[in-house]
C-alpha cells in the first residue's frame, strides 16, 4: 500500500520519501524537480529514480533526502511502457524530436500481423541492446548525445532484459506496444530494432511510462497537485 505523499517532514525529519509524479509531455525530468522545489519550497536533498525524455510522459519518481541513496536500486526496478512506433520512416534521433524522413519506396508493403508477432518475440528475454547515439550514456566522460550532435557516433551496447512485449494495436504506419522490462532498456532503440526486423525503418512516435516497480500512474501526483503538499 502506497502512502499519500501530501505531507512531508523537514529535511532533518525521519520521513524520507519516494514521490511518484506524472511527468507530462514537454518538461524534462530536471524541469520537474525545479518546479517541485519552487512550488513546495522544499530545501532538502532531491533526486529522481530515472529520467524521461521531454517528448515522453508518465511515471517519474522524485527521491527526497535519504531516498536519494537508493538510486542504484531504484533505477533497476521493473518498468512498464506503452509505446507507439511509426513505421516506414526514419528519425535522426530515433524519436519524434529528430529530423523525420518518410520512406518513398513504392515497393514497400506494410508488415502483416503475423510478421509483427514473430518480430516482437525476438526481443523477449535477455538481449544485447545497442545504446542509441542520442542518449545520456557517456564515452570517456562525454554524453553520447553531445558527440552525436557533432556527427560522431560511438558504438556501445549492453545486456538488458525484456520480460514481455504485447501488441496493443496496429494500423499502418503506427504500431502500438506494451513493454515490460528491466531498468536500463532504451525503448527508442527497441522501436528502431523492431522496425528493422520488419524490413523497414521506424522511430519512437510516442512513449508513456506506466509504472516503476510498484508505483503506477494511478499513484502519481500531477504538477497541479504540488501546491497541496505541506512541508513541515
């Protein structure tokens, strides 16, 4: 059972909280932290349990005081996402924020339901996933996205776990899926890899994080609720 987060003790108090917040499309995770501090006047230590890109929405965990010490644990909690993949197009960043190019191949036929089902199965389990160039992962201390903006792409990969992928709906060119995975999975890269398995290109058109560990969207505060929080 989750405890209501509308009452928070001072930084020196015994209550050190994890607050689930719904991040809307637009602000970054760090914008969310700044907004929280400005509205609540919270002056203690604050962090997060894993970022969401500005174009994405859903569950972000704000960590207060001693809860920040649990970051390494929390970032590995199981996550659930709903994602939309735009097939038949490519993006310079792998998502909707990049430069979009629609494929104009007259011989390109939309993938069928059978081939989609077979493709999704290939990504379930422990897989070696490429770390996308436009990510915050670092190479020799420099974030990959900064190198990518200079035209430098570093090939890096890591092992991740995907527990299940469900097909939610499909109407070409948009494919919607639900992903249950470990922490550290790049849904943007997964979207591109699924598209390539379907013999086309694709990019992440939409992303919502449905849950992190036991915290779901229904447990979340919204930005409009921040002024209801009492800190003593």
